[in-house]
C-alpha cells in the first residue's frame, strides 16, 4: 500500500516540490516545501502557511489554491474536464479561485455575516489573482481581535467551506 501511495505521489507532485513522508507510523504527512524557487517571498509563504493553526485538510486546500491546483470549474474547463467553467452557485462569472473565495455572491454573504467583508474588499482593490491575494493574507499575519482569531485562519477555513459546500 505504501509503495502504491509513493508512486501516486511521485506522479502528482511537480519537480519543485519535496514531499516529506512519515513511514514510522505508516501515515501520510502532507508537508510541501519548494526546492527550485529559492526566493525569500516564496519560502516565506510556505513557512507561514504551515505555521497556521489549522487542520491539515485546510492547509492542503490553501497550498493547492496558491499553486492554482484547485478543482474549480474554470480550471477544470481549461483542462477540458468539464464543459462549463461558470460558477454553479451564483452563475456570475467563471468559477476560479478568486471568484470562489472572494467575489461569488455566496462568499460575499459569508464574509459579510462574520464582519470581514470590508477587509476583503480592500484587498481586492488591486486586480490580482486569487492565489496572490491568499499569499498576501497569509504573509501579513493579521488578527481579527473582535473574534480572537487570525485573519488567515478565518479566511482559509471559510474558503475551504465555500469550496466544500459547492
């Protein structure tokens, strides 16, 4: 079983990623580190991401979103996996990472309900991709003092939920 898992992982992971496995307990640990891109900002994003106080599945979701490897309709349509790249929730535009987490009507309603809509609107003023905005949020390390939680943790947990519920 472990040999099959190793084969699958080698196939999926790009050359710039190193996967650290824990064979001691026969468990798969998903901790990715970039090897080729040695820029300080690139190293910093991964260090900051893995330090967040989040469940592994949400860290992995964030890693995939930043690497633009999410299974959003627009990405799947570009790969000819699904015929339509539009958002199934709001039918307003292509369902990419930016739309799914920040600009979808459903996402805006979630962020408005927990009081961080204005903070997100400020971050979205610059025309950047969703992955760039996520990197900026993670690297800032801001806290939401009213809720006693980190902004990155709150946003990534909400983003994972929005992705999961669609």
